[in-house]
């Protein structure tokens, strides 16, 4: 039976779904700083999966794990949106497609 190459954070119902399919998952629950570490790794994993596939479901997975990280940091999604609006007002958004090539000293 193939095993995951390394431990990784999965959705809460994955162990149950694996058991229903006749497999036996080996898992543990984490919390605190260890959970934050796994969440950070999951953010990178989901970003890479989206970059490789451009599938909207992968982008949704990325959004969900980012929102969960906000929660772990004590921020609501509304707090994050408010900060996003402030940064957009101060520095702009990304809609212009501006790619910085280099910066030269004056």
C-alpha cells in the first residue's frame, strides 16, 4: 500500500473518507506552533498546485488554507479584507500588470 512521502496537513474528513474506501490512515492531530508550521507548508503546497494546474479548485483550496491561517493568527477574513483595502489604497493593486524589471540608484 503506497504511503504519503511525508506527513502533511489534510482536510478534517480525509481519514474518514480513506477508511470508507477500505484503507487505514495513520494520523495524529497537531495544534499550536506545530499546526502553524503545517499550515504554512500547506499554503506553499496549494500555491504550487495552483501554479502547475491553474485550476480554480486549487485556487479555492489555497484561499481556504490562507483563511484558516488568518484564524490561527487571531484575524478574521474581514480583518484581512480591511487590510487588503488599505494596502490597495496606499500601493495599488495588481490589475495593471506592472512587472518591475530593476531599480536603479539616482
